[in-house]
């Protein structure tokens, strides 16, 4: 199964673990495979049902040749399967000394930088399907209303660790304000 990207910051430079090397690429962490599995399962369920309806109803009402309408949802399913994999691989995050980076997007890359001192609230959420697949999401709230700092599909232990670390760093950075 695929795993997200992950290169250590300062790997091979003799730097201490967690230390930033100026000009070096941050240590990115990808999302676990459970999120991809969940999204692909939902795609198969919804488009599989659509294929059955699109094939059976026209086939019964208009004739067997119209049952070929089921091919359209199946083609969308195949296309969506590939796109979900590309989207999943594009999500990653990196914890740096002063901020958290979140990168996502296939066609339009989007990178969000959240300074630890600007964080007001860090939430860990997990809906029924996420819990079933052992996943949780981390949502970061800052003073800016437009901040979309969210990391979906993490292992619950990693989400809690990240929440605790970000809260600790946020309190330490905001104490000087």
C-alpha cells in the first residue's frame, strides 16, 4: 500500500533531529492510506449504485440497448479512482521551528503556513466513518477567518500528538505577545 512522502529535515547533514537547516526542504509527512481507502470505498458505493440504476431503469423501460447507460457511471468511477489517488498523494504537512506547513492540491498547489503563535484552537474530530476506518482530522483555528488549516485522515494517536504539540507550541509562542 502506498504511503505519503516523508523526508527528514537535514537528512544526511549531521544536523540534530528536529533542527532546521537553512535552505533545506522541510520534513514532510504524508497522510496514511486509510483515508484513500475510505474515499475509494465511498466512490465505489455511490457510483456503483448509480451504475445499477442507470443500467436497470433504462434497460427495463426502454429496452436492453439502453442498459449501456450504466457505462457512464462506471467510467466516472475509474476516473475518480485515479484522481482520488493523486489527491491523497498531494496532501502533506511539515512541522517547522516556528510554523506548520500544510500542502495540498494536484492542479492548483496550495500551501498554508500557520505560525504557532497565531493558533487559537486546535481540534481533533472524527465522524462515524472516520472512526470505523481509524482516522481523525486536525482542524487549526487562527484569528484569520479565512484560514483553511485542516489535516484530514490522520491516525488518531498522531492527531492527538499533533494537537498536543501544536497547543504547547502555540501557548509558548503567544506568551510573548
